[in-house]
């Protein structure tokens, strides 16, 4: 039986010592962001991705161990656990291996084989299967009884028993798995009389592709077509080749038993082995496709959450609309609602202009945010036409309506309707996309591919991980963060986040990180995990607004003392920091990796790692797909990235696709190598298919 650390280390090609230390920290309740940021000496500087992989593999390892114990107990209770069988089970490293070994001992419902065994035909099956006897039919005649009326029935029953033995043979199953791995083909056919109704799946009405080569988005499309009842989908290799592999393992020479065993092999493969292995590979291929699709979604979500923030500025935010007007709000630098109204810039332009100019003066507005939905471009035209002295930004509305109707929004604004909440969300997204988007179910944000077709549990787990990663990478202002943002901070969670907000409301702003220990139920362990990721601008101790962990404050204070200056002077003086000799401060707990991180943080304490925001404008003359012409070169914004390309908004209320082959002059395997979400790009129009509502673009020009 493998130990967790050695097994996982071999699986991930990591140092066993690093894996062991990571597992120990995880068992002690440490989070992935905390381990990767503050425990580099213990893990050998494993990064967040590697630590998350160790965590995932450790969870699977424990599942396997739990199943191993269950199987051992089951076979032990049957009185069939031999030393050799126990050794085989203890040496198995995967759930599949365990289940193969367990299969002959697994309690079964009544099968053709068990019925034949009840009729006393198992000895006949053993006799034939040994492949030494002659005159098989004469031997079968000895097993006739009230339950077995003929030789044919006896041989059929013996064949059923042999077929089950063959299907339960681990070597046979592994051989067929290898055939599936190398040769299986995915085949789909349209279901009878579904041609018209399922027209969107026309490409898959008579389709086949090697399983090992089919891309994830195609497999997920097939499975969706099957789920919706339009396609029949199967996975299988060449049958003759599969039977030949089993023959090699089961048949011995040219005995008289050979034709009987060949019949049992064929029956076993068609009735038992192929359906079982096909289901196994259907599940595995779906999991693989899910994993690839989730990886795309996670990558997009990470980029979206880390989108450039405007920062804490007074913002006028507009949720555009024609008939119902433009819901308009003004937010202070902390995102609090100051004023709300409805403007009608298309019907009552003068009045709308008066309100806008009044608000800019009265509230000292520093930027304008406009939702990019219906009437977005026209509202932008109106506001830009006023020649206002502040920048104007178009903001993605994806998911804003979900937030507006959510419990979170109702809790924040119980006396406001969904339109006001939507406008507030648009403004806050401009100020800090991360802080606002954590309030929305990531699936509703609209980035990724086939997110509704993948395993929802795996998707949620992966998305939660990336949200936690982004929140902790950026850091959180302890005195302004919502409980939803705080809940993703390492070591907290919803309950402690609420306690922090309640404490802040009752006691006022936090003046130091140490004050966190006064929050109800926030103990030493939670403090250790969360403190380094929480920021307090203007705190008495400048380190409280940095990523330096409180456990390392003493090191920084000693550095400053050795130089004869204060900590704040060490932060403000590059010359002083250059004099620090890191080797003098190395201890068992704080090695060079931690010390380098500390000095790097002192250079820019609390620095936001996100890129600064820049203004963007679409081509003025392009408003709708009909305005597009082949060969046009336009500015655009990347709105989504998939395995097959990137979608770009060029301002016509319909995104165009830059196929992966059109992203660059060189071969591109992964679109993320070339583009990022919300990146400003230049594209050329290749084709506009109005009938199918498709816009094809290229970045190769």
C-alpha cells in the first residue's frame, strides 16, 4: 500500500518531502493560498497550482483508501480473503484496479451465470474452461436434471458461467481497456424522425471520430445532442480485434473445448465486457472533456476577476434603456449609493444633460460607467457628446441581472428595485470588478464553453478555487470589503465574514490586524490564515497595509533597527533596503524565499497586482452587423475565450469569432497564448453571415 506523500509525489513529479509537508499543512487546516504565500520553506516553494494539485490528489487518495478498506471488509466477511488477494488489493493504486480485483467477489443480483450455477452447471463450466477434456457433449449429458432438460441447455448454462468468468478477469478487462484507449471510435447517428427538430446537430447526424483525438467541445456537443434526445452516441473499437485480444488470454491450443469457449468469449464481450467498458470510457471521456472545458472557464474567470480596476473614485453609473429610460446612480469612492434617478437622453435630452452636469459638480464625479447592453452605444454617444471632463467606460453587463434579483442584492438594497441594483452593480464593476463579481454565481457571468453541460459539482469546486485564489492574490481592504468578498479570504468563510462586518458596524473601522482577534469566533488559527491577505490603509503600523504576515513583523522591525531607522522609513527608502543583508535574518521558520518576499513587499506595500485601466472606444460608424464589410479593420474587446478561438465585441451587439487559426500567423495551440479576456485588440472582418448570425474575424493582417 502506497503512502499518500510518496504516491502523490510520483504522480505529480514533485519532491516527496515537499508533498509530505503540504499534506501535513492541509491536515492542520491551512489553505492553499496561505501555504503557497507563507510556507515556502516547508514546501520547497511549491506554487499555488502545484499545491492545489497535491490537495486534489490527496482527496482522491483518501477516497481510494476508503474504498480499499470497504472491499477488504466485504471479502473478509465472505471468508474469501487470502494473503495473495489481500496483497493484490493493497498494491492496487487506482479505483479501477480495486474494482477489477473485487468484481468476482462483488455481491450480484441474479444473472444468467448465477441461474446456471444454481442448476448445478458450474462443474461443467470448469471442466470445459480447463480445455483438457474430450467429447464435451457426452460430459454435458451427465448434468441433465429436472432443471436442465437437454445437452444444449447444459452447454448454454456452462457458457453463461464462462462468459461471466471471462468478464470478471482483470487481465481481460485491462486488455480491452487498452484496445479502447488506442482504437475506440465515437459514433453518432440521428434518431429516427428527429432530423428536423434536431437540425442544429446536423454535423453529427452521421459522425465518427477517434476517441483519443476528439476535442472536448465536440464531445460535449455530442453528449448534449444525446441528452436532448436527437442523437444516439456510442463508443467502441473494432470488434474482431477486441475478440482476438481476449482469445489470446483465454484460449489454450486446439482443444475440443475451443468452439464452446469462443462462443463464451463472444457472448462475454458483446453482452458484458463491451457495455461495461464503453460506459467506463464514456464516463472517462466525459470527465476529460469536462476537465478541459472547466480549465477554459477557470482561465477566463481568473482573467475576468483580475480585470483592471478603476479604483476608489466617485462614479456615475448608467444602466441604459430606450423605452424605460436609463437607470442612473451616483456612487461614492467606497461604492455607496449617493443618488438615483432615471434619465431619458433620447426623449428629454436637455433635462438629462442638466442632471448629468449637476451631478458631476455636486458629487465631484471622477468617471462614468455605462452598461454595454441595449442602448449602450447610444447612451455612450449622448454622454461623450456632452464633452464632459471625466473618462467614460463601457462595462460588461453579463450577470448584472442575476445579481439584481439575488438575495445578496436584496440584502444590500432592500428598498430598491432591480433596475437601481443593476446600475449600482455596473458602477461597482468599474471600480473593482473582483469585489463585485464575487457576489454572482460564476456560471452566470458568461465566460467559457458548455458550462451547463459539464459536471456541476466539479465546475463549482474549480470556480470557487479560482475565486479564492484571485481574492487572496489581490488582497482585501478589511474596512470596506463586503461579507461576500471577505468570505473568500483564506481561513474565513461566510460565518466569520459576517462576524467581521457586524463587528465593523458596531465598533467602527479596524485600526490594526491584531484587532481581528476581538471578532467573535475568530481564533488564532483563522487569524494565522487570513491576516496576511487583509489590508488596513492608514493603519498605525504600515505593515498592516501590506502582504507581510504579522508573524514576520519582528523580522522587519529587526531589519529597521539594525539600520537605525523606523519601519516606515525602511518602506520609503530604497537606499536603506539595499543595505539589508538577507542572510543575517535566516531562521528555520523564515528562509531566503520568505525574506525575499518580505523585501519585495516593502518596495510596494499593498500594491494591487492588476493592470491599470485604460479607456476604449468602438469605431463610431459601426453600430450593427449590417454596417460591417469584409476587409474592415476595427477595434474590439475580447469577451470570451474558448478552446476553438476568441469572441470579440466590435460594437454591433453581436460578438464575432476569431477562430484559433486566425489568431496569429504562427500555429496556436491555446488561444490564451495570444489573447486575454477584456484585452483591446484590432481585428479584420473576414465574413458576415447574416442568415446564420455569424461574424468571422481575423487578427492575421
